[in-house]
């Protein structure tokens, strides 16, 4: 039976009117369907909501019963794709989630584990992609907003459901369509809590969409290697 990858992404949230992870997930599904026909890819949007994302992720994991979970989120202001290493048990951000929930120093799970490490092959993927000249890094903070929350919950809920699967998070920079210059005034705002990098100069760095799609597909392939 085909191995199944659950790929999650997010829609808009304050400061990000169009979330690039929607198009990136779609592109990664297409790329993987071609490159890895042995895999079944299920892409699901999660709400940018602390409580809502936990519920939606739990429902998706129960329904899909995946063999791996990769979650995508945008970190405006970063200039490379980040393989996140660690999720912490903390919700704390200056911006509200899409349900109007603003949290300050709240544990995701009271008395829960303080942190989880990614169980994706972070180091191996990073080394391989770097050697191929791809714009990637290992990141040691996924912020303290909904992305970190989903990363933490993916680890916790998959264990709770008895799914012993590789699970982790990839933060992407802002993207632009191939061959196009990023247009100014796209309304993208970097939030430090959301893993963003706030820069002094105007504008945020962008990567071409096709580059990021390729990297996501490679990480997925490293996570669920083909068996012959
Ligand atoms: N980025 C936010 C939440 C949704 C998204 O795409 C974050 O980094 O927390």
C-alpha cells in the first residue's frame, strides 16, 4: 500500500493577506505526484487559530492516518527555507489569531512536555539540499505563534493517536511567481512571534515559488524514501 504524506498549510492571517503556503502546497502535491507516484499526498489547510488548528490537525491525522506529517507556514522576512528543529510548549504573540485570540506566555498544554524535536530527517535533508546549492537552513525557533503551535501539536497528537510517524515543520519565506519581480506593496508584514525577521530596510526578501516547491518536495522525499 502507498505511503501517505499529510501536508498542511495555512491561509491568510494578520499582516499576510495571501499566504504563499497555499500555492506551495498545491505545487508540491503536483511535483510529488510526478516524481513520487508511489506516494499518496493529502494536503489540508489548517486555520490560523490556536484552538482551531489543534482540532483540525487532530481530525486530519485521525482521518488520513498518514505515514508522515509535514506542516508548512510562512515566516515573512526570512530569506531561505527553514527546516525547524524544535517546537516549544508556548503560545505568545503580539498579534491575534484569526479567532481574535491573543495569547501571552500561555502553555499549549499545561503540564505538557516543554519541547519536541522534529522527527523529520532535518540534518540529512539540510546537508543534501545545501550541497545541491538550495537556499535552506536549520532553524532553532519556529516562533511562538500558530506555526510553532501546530508543530508542537503535530508531535503531541500523533503520539497520542499511536501514530509513530516522522513529523515536523518547514517555514518558508515570502515567494514570488517565477520570472516575476516581487511587486511592492503586497501588504506582507513580518512578525517576530511568527518566525519572521523584521528588517530595517523596506521590503521583504522573496524566493521564487518553483525553488520552494522543489525544496518541499525534496524534504518530503527524504522523509518517505522510495522502497524498491
Ligand atoms: N505563519 C504563521 C502562522 C501561519 C503562517 O503561515 C507563523 O509562523 O506562526
